[in-house]
């Protein structure tokens, strides 16, 4: 089965990865700003088995490996937010499954 996920990529790799949920976007944006000026919020549609491998890699602090799994397994994906500050009127809900 495929599911939509959101995450944060930094120069260190894929640091945060979670299933898409209506409140997730604001959480990720705030977390990305704390992690690094180069952090970017992303979305991706992945098979469940790839998502499990990614979570295991992140839990083991293998963020570069997690990013490589994401790159190989991603069916669809892209960036969520620009590097500029988030607009005050940004909706909490991003859409999804």
C-alpha cells in the first residue's frame, strides 16, 4: 500500500519523516527552522515497506541512508515550502489521503 509522508531534509540527510496529517505542516516548518537554515520540508508518496526502512534508518541515525531510500522508493514527491518565512495565513491542512 502507498501512503503520503512529510519530512525534513538537511545537508545531513533525511532527519524527520512522518505520515501526512493535517497538523504536520506547521510542526515540520517550525522544526525545520530550528534544525538548519538549509532545511527543506518535503512530501513523498511511498510504499509502506520503504517507509519502514526509512524510519529504521532515521532511528539508527543513518539520515543519509534514509534519504537514499527515499530517493529510490519515491513514487511522487516535492518540496512543500520555500526557504522564506512561512506566511501567517498558511493553512494548517496540506491535503492528502
